[in-house]
C-alpha cells in the first residue's frame, strides 16, 4: 500500500496522516463498522471505477444489517470517491470506504455515538501477489471454521466479523502457505479469508452458494463470464476432498481479482499450473474491468 495525499473524512478532504480518530471509538473496541473494497483500473486512454454503484449498494446494505445509519446519501459517497481519485491523481488504485461508530458510550451498546465515514484511495497491487496471479498460490484448509450464519451476518462486510479471517490468514502464513481456505460449521468448503472460491471439474464450474458466504461482486462477474463462454456453473456445497481432485481451483475477489490455486494441503491441483478455464476467466475479467472489451459497459464509471 502506498500513501496518497488525501482521505475523504466526514465530508472533507484531509491530509492522509491527519485522518485520525479517537482511541475510544466504539468501532476500534468492538469492530462496529462496515467497509467495502473497490478498484479503479486504467487502459492506455481512460480510467474507470469498476461497479462503483454495486459496491456502494452493498455498503449501505451492510450498514442496514449492522444498525449503522450512514449520514450521507449513496450518491454523495459515489461522487466523493470520484473526486478523491482526481485529487490524489490516481489511475489504477484500491478504494476503501469505511463507516464506523465513534466515541461516546464505551459499553457494548453504542447509544448515540457519532457515525464516522471515510473513503481512502491508494495504489495497491493484487492481494495475493502478482506471482500468485500468474502461477497460482499454495493454500491450506484452516483449523478455524467460518463462523455460522447464526453467529454473524453473511450478507454484510462488518469489520468485527473479519477477525475470523485474520486468525485463519495468520495461521496459514505462519505455516508457510499463501492463503487459508475455510470450511463452514458443517464441514463444507466455504470461502477464502477474503475471497469466494470456485472449482472446475470436467469443464463444469462449481462454487459455494451464497446462503453461507458473501455475495461477492467479483464472484458475480465470474459467473457471468463463464455463462458467456457456455460453461455450466453449479452453486452447490462441496467437500474439501473435492478440492483436492478438482481439475482447477481459483479464488475471486476485488482485492485478489482472479487468483489460481495450484496446491492445497500439500496436494497439487491437477498439473499444478493455472488451467484453461481459469485463464479464460482471468483474461476476460482483466479486459472487462479496464474497459478494453466493452468501454460502454454500465459496470464502468469513467473518471
């Protein structure tokens, strides 16, 4: 992550290092915040934010689930995002909106504490590394289960929920892997620490249904691209051993983009190289987000 000049903070553009909050903010103590991850991409001519409105719609849905009343309209935040990228003179960048409960009451009940909203935009490469995108990553099944649907809300990006992912990620890295794959409370494959998961078997794509995982925006793109290429997509639970015997495995997410998985639990996936279906999805996704294949797409907001 590379610092930018400005962060949008409660309606104002402030210097990066001055975008601070009180140490007794409720969100800092209890994880009472919600966030999004958005990307902007450029081609030789233009820069586009990818699925800006879809991300902010999910942002407001997360706020609704989390009992956080955002003091700005969606249109205001979308316009602030565009202006922020312009002020920071950015092209390819990662965008992080965050709303969190501020200081006041220190108990579990935040009472009438102020809701703070920030938007940051900065240069940040793909989450699992450029080498991982090209050659695939090594993953392990985490000893931490993804929290059940009656323990946390799967349709919202609530900050506190992600401690589950933090534990799994650190465990995987400490064991020498690139990423953790998490099972649900019934033992079926759920998702990565910040990505949806897909497997390919016999030219059919299978992914975990959204009953127990986040409704990934990149996940939705993958499904659309697959169907445009006459590839069957099945939304169905599957087990860890089906991962091992899959022809291909890949992860999707705004941060991770489309990242192949070459090995899981020290078992090579097929040849150990990204497969043909994964490469099709990768290439078409790359062209889509950069406005190469369809610059008039309603998924693109031109800066």
